[in-house]
C-alpha cells in the first residue's frame, strides 16, 4: 500500500536557533486534506563513550524543556556542512574532554517522527584519551562515569528517562556482547 | 551541583492541534541569560502488543515529518484528562483492532528533551483479543506481525528507525527474558 501524503501547501510559522516550525496541508490517500505540524531540526549525534575499564562516560545537565536534570550520553546538534562523525568527535570533546581513537557508527533513528524530522546518529567511542572539556557558553555539564551493567540496570529500573541514552545503553550492550 | 535555569520571560509563538511552541528566556548558573526554544506536547503512549504465538503487532504508516513510511509499535497522544493506561487501551484498539486482557506499564521516557517536553509511557499488552481497527479519519495504517527475535534483528540491523519502537523491542526482550 502507498500511504504517501502529498504536500498541497506549506506555511512557515517560526525559524529559530535550533528548530523551525511549519504547517503542511497534505492530501491523504482518500483525497481529503489534513494539516501536519512539523518541527524541523538539523539532526544530532549521540555517543556512547566506553573507557578501557568498561565505564560509560555520561553527562548530567539541566533540560529546560522538561525542567529537570537528566543523565544522558553525550550528544549534540549537527552544524551546517558537518558530517555526523565530525559532530560526534566535536561534541564528545566539548562536553566530556575525551577524544576517541576509534569512533564507530552504530545506527540512526528518528526521535519523534510523529511531529519532528530530528534524526539521531549513534556512535560508540573507544580508545579514549582524556583532555579538558570545552562546553558551549550556555551549557553546564557534570561528568558521571558508570559501568555498563549499572547503566543497563538504571535503564531497566526506569531511572534513565532520556530516549537516546536508553537506546545507546541497550544497543551498546548487545553490540559488545556479539563482538 | 544545581544547574537549574530560572525562567525570566516566556513568549508563546504558536498554539496548535498537537503541539505548542514557546521561547523561554532563562537565567543560567553564571547569571547570564540565554533562550530556549521549547515544543510543548501533551505526552504519548506506546504499546508492545504480543500475541500468544509470541508475535509483535506493528503498524506501518506514513510520517509526513520524515517523508517516509515507518514500521512502529502502536502509539498515540494523551487526550485531556486521560490516564496513560486508558490512552494505551484506546490507541491499541483504534490502530490495530486488538484489545488486551493485561496491559502492563513498563517505563517512561522523554523522546527529545533538548527541545521538547514530550513524555512517552511504554506498555506491554498481552492476552490479546482480535477485533476491528478504528483508525482516526486522517490515519492510514497497515498491520504487520513479526516475532520478537525478527524485530530485534531488524533493530540491530538499523532497519527500525523509530526511537520508541527500538526501545519497546529491546526492553520487551529483556523484560520477557527475566520474567
């Protein structure tokens, strides 16, 4: 079956720093019209950095959208013209200070395809070299290290509530077990 | 450390059918100001429905935001005043036709806390009773059944690109193995 929705009209509502909002009028398969509210996002990367000792480097930061401090894997938006792997290298260094001798692409996914085009590229970072973090001027970040099993335990107990971190932890476990 | 960002001003940009957009001016820990673009969402549920034969009921639908058909677990937005469990029962029935004799809460997470407050509640649905689907008038859905191992295989190969479906599959596997 082909359920494609043809764009009949596009209305730009907002163009911002990290996202744009537009409303598409679409033609449904039955030829009726409907509206789709769409948040445009440049895409992002997330990195599961694993030390030689098997610890995962996590970042704790305040997320205004949910009014909470969350424990997450390092992540960040793609800059214009940047390849996901470059973004991953840059964000890992900026947020944690670590550089990786081996940054491996794992998978990619949409965070919330019902209303946003945000795509997240997931990487595994090993052979880590410690250095100084260089957070952006509006980023306040605390580094937390956890071994993979403790992280998985937290995921299964519902203590990790960030989707990319849940995916990163579960996929990294699977990936490392089957290597 | 306390990295809380105090709201100094809130500007409403858009109020829509499924989301609102606002810009908060916040005070950072160093007392400087910054802006946060925030997409308000009512929250949603996602359901991993498992038949007696161990098959997962999935839905294939066109997602305008990403201009693709995606294979996903059934899901839907919370209506005003609705408890997540009620939403899960309703959406499972609407999208797939199945009712569940046992709907179990598994966990909850934020899909994209960097810019949205969307929270997703995840349920496992067993003891399924088949019935007629009742999709909303702008929803076109195809039902696909896959056994859990084939679904996990697709996740690990990168063929499932929807975050809630990746999380649902991996957590359901863990949950069923440790039951």
